[in-house]
């Protein structure tokens, strides 16, 4: 049996606009912060996994040139919005394999001011029709055969759930956003901390019905990093380090298995359900044991389906579950007490480590005004469209 | 006037319809050029005509899109008797009063444009069945 892996140190930058900092400044800030939090130096790190989608190739090595070139292996990873979780997972696997006892995962993105994340701008057309691509298309399909915009794709995913099970409509999706924006007012790390009324959310600019602007994740700058250690290594460290360490009870990454229609509209449900089931089995807990959940609310329409996918509610019962108040911070299963991606922000490659930071910070009892009292177990979930799903279950140290 | 379909899986003519590549082994259907079946790994495909009527199982009304894409438009998925098809909902106002989950729709053709040689490209969409 491979041994347990623990988070020894973890750090995130404030999410938002960092005008004077580039990708390496942000990545360095998070990495140095994580090592300081862990009480280790760069010489202790045996493996580095690094994620950055926008900045180009070789981010991990560029980061090393800022924080320490020790010759350790670097894994540059890319898995859309699950990139950060993938980096974390790579370090978990490296430690479980026994090759190293200490490693670091870093994710960074500079997205502030980036527009809609979508397909390509349509070129001026003329000349004559030429068949192109795997559909033999004579013209771009975005807008002619469905939509390639992320708000539009995830709107359809939420509406598909509404069609299948009923109970969800524009107002319910907007109420989910109302919750997350309300939560964000307590989080100093969030990019946007304004509370919105339901009316304000529903009457804001419509992006892709039923997602209005505040119901979409915010493009921001940010970085997050974590230092992980083996349990054997942890037991050699100080009592204070052991007390603050957070156990990774489950670390799972899945891709989307074939399901009917999955190549027509992405099925983000099946791979999440599988990841959650495996994670609960690994951790030996069930959804009822979770004191808090950070899940991938890239759009308000996505949060609803993940209540169901993560088994937080009865199958098909996500709307009733939300209406019961369960996912507000004073409910039975607080979800996205950070404010979620809609208010905290979504610097793509950082997201999958930042949500682990959020959960870990509550488990350590260090979450300040937004602390979920007595939190012992939490779950962090991300989806990268394409798709990749990362689920991590975390537990407070018994020490 | 000469006409070409927007995509390979659209068949024009008197009765426009869509054609799927169907895995000979497991029956999974696809609309793109295939290397193999994503469900079973099978390498052989036949072609299957997709029913032209179905039910709208999800939709969104896109108000912001990439440069050059006309908005608003309705994007959705239609269950054509067991085969899921991606397409726009057309010939009805793009608002939630006129476009509803579960509505019945049928395939129709949509003009895309005419090239320098005078060839017209024709796409498809789904329109409400009254
Ligand atoms: Zn097959």
C-alpha cells in the first residue's frame, strides 16, 4: 500500500488584477509562499509540477530560474481548467511512487482583461468554399451549428439538467450566483467582493441565457502553489508542522468516458460522478461527511449539476437541495464559501490548487471571518472542458 | 445555382436530412470523420439517416460571441429519436417565451452565403413544429 500524502504548505496570491506582476512574479509569490508556509526551502523539493496555459512553453523551468535551479525534474502540465489539480495529482503520484518524499505543484494565469473565452474570431469570407476539418465544413461552425462560447456551452449543460429533472429555471440559477457573491464578501482573497441582489443578477447583461454577467466566472490574474510530503517524511518534522499539515485522503483525475451524445454537447457529469465515487472510496467517507465543498462553478449553471454529480443530493434533486439552503455557508453542506469562481475569480491554471487552499485553510482553522467552524473534512473539485475532472478530499490533521 | 452543404453530414436535395457515421459493432453514431469508434474501438462504420424531427433537450440564447458571429442566436441540442444533434433553433424569435425545453422541432435548411464562383453554401437548423 502506497503511503499517505500530506499538504505541508500551501499558498495563493490574491486573485484580481495584478498590473505590475507578470506570470513569473505571481508564480514565484505563490511558490515561495507555499515553501514558507511549509517550513521548507527549494533544496527540499524533489519534484515540481507546473501549470500555465497562456504564457507559453516551459513555464516550470522559467519559474525555477526565479526560485531555484536545483536540477529536479519538472513536469509542465496542461489540462484546461483542471491544470492546477493535474499538477497537484502529478506530485501526489510522484510521492506515492516512492521516488521523492517532498514535491511542489504550482499553477498561474494572467487573464485579467481577457475577453470571452471562445472559438476563433470569424475571418472575412470570400473566394470559394473549401471543405475543412473533420466535419468537412465550408465555413466556421461557431454560431451556425451551435455555440463554442464557454458561457453558452455551460448554459446548455445546466438547461439539460433542468429539462431532465425539472425545478431549475433562470431564477434558480441566478440564486446560486446570489449565494456565491454573498459568500465572497467575507473573502479578502476574492477578486470581486460585492453582494448582488437577485434582481441585479437577473437584470445584468445577458451573456448566454440563462447566464448573465455575474453568473460567469471572472477572468483574473492569480497563482497558487502547494508543497506536499509523504507521511513518513511528515513524521520527522516539527509538531507544529504536523499540526498544520492537511491530509490528502483522495486524489483523483478522470477523463470523460464515452456516453450517448457526449460529442455533441460535452458530458461533464459522468467523469465527475466517477471521480467523486472513486474519491469517496479512497477516502473512506461519504458526501454526508463533508463540512465544506469548493466545486467548479465556472458558471452558475454548472454549480447546480455538480451538486448531483458529487453526490451531495439525491439523484435529480439538485434544485430541491439548493432551495433547502443546504449550500449556503450556514447550511448542511456549504459550497463555495470562497465566493466561487464567479466572485473569487478563475485564473485557469491556478484554480485547481486555489480551491484546495480554500478547503485546507478551513481545515486548519485559519479562514478568518469566513471560517466554517470545526471543519474536519472537505472536497475540492474542478473540471477542465474537453474534459478532465480533478477531485481531492482533504482531512484535518489529528495531531 | 450550384449548392454545397455547410458540413459533410448534411444531405441537400428534395428532402434535406443529416447522415451519421454509425459504428458497425456497437451502433454509436458520430457526425465527424472518424478514426475509430470512441465507444468500442471498432474500425468500421456504415451511414445512418437521422430522423428530421425531434425534441429540444437543451438550449442557450447566445448574446455575446466571437467577432463576426451574429447575435443573438439560439444554440441547442435536439434528440432526433435517439440521436443527439447539435444545431441552432431558427425561424422563431430568440427569446425564452418562444424557445422552450422539450419543444418539438424539425430540420430545415439555412442559407450561409454565396462564394465568388456563385456557389451557394447551405447549412441547417431546427424550427418549431407548431
Ligand atoms: Zn462502436
